[in-house]
C-alpha cells in the first residue's frame, strides 16, 4: 500500500493525523489484512482492515468515504473477506460495532453475522459496542445461521 493510500484510509476512517503512523504500523503486522475498494481515479474509497490469527478473522475497521456510502462497497469488501476466511478454513469472523450504528449492524446481519454480546463503555466516548460473529459450518464451510444471543432495540 502506498503512503498516500495510508493517509486516505486514515482520514476517511475517522482517524486523526496523529493516528496515521499507528495505522501504518498496524498494516505492517504480518497478521494484518487489508482490502481496498478504489474509485475511478485509483484512490481508496472503502477499506476493510482485519487480523487473521490462527483460525479466526477479526474485523478491526470497515470504512467508506462519505460520498461513496450506501452503494455496496462495504458489502463487497465483507463478501471478499468472508471468501478469504472460508478459503483458509477460518472457524469464525468477529467484530465490534457501535450500538448506535444501526446501518452497520443491519449490513453485518445481512451477510451472516449475529449479535453475540455487548461490551459496556467500549468506545472512548462511553458508547457500548455490540460484539458480532459469523460462524462457518466446520463440515461444509457454509455460513452458519445463528440467532442473536442478545436483544438489540430495533
């Protein structure tokens, strides 16, 4: 990934300029995975950053540039990450999402994630996180259909 790409990712994923070096370090880790959707001008417009450790993929960040949201880029990156996980016999994919981020929760559910638990005061502003998981059937590799383990308000 080019330095300019790192800066683009940092800026539209909500990071501050001080976080750019930390993001660069994160992406250099051997277990970090990055998927990028690029616009017509070859500039990143959406990203998915995850850790692949042992038999688990942990999604750290899914971000889409504001002017490119709601056109399926995040879904396409999730589908790509799921295919990656399936091809490497990952058992499950995990992520945390803000409890108030209804759009993201609906997106994650639509590709097979379920709400597993909450992490109170997870974010610096005190908002809770919803832990979500996607499980693969160990025999077929298909996404297992699992009901939410916690209740989330509609």
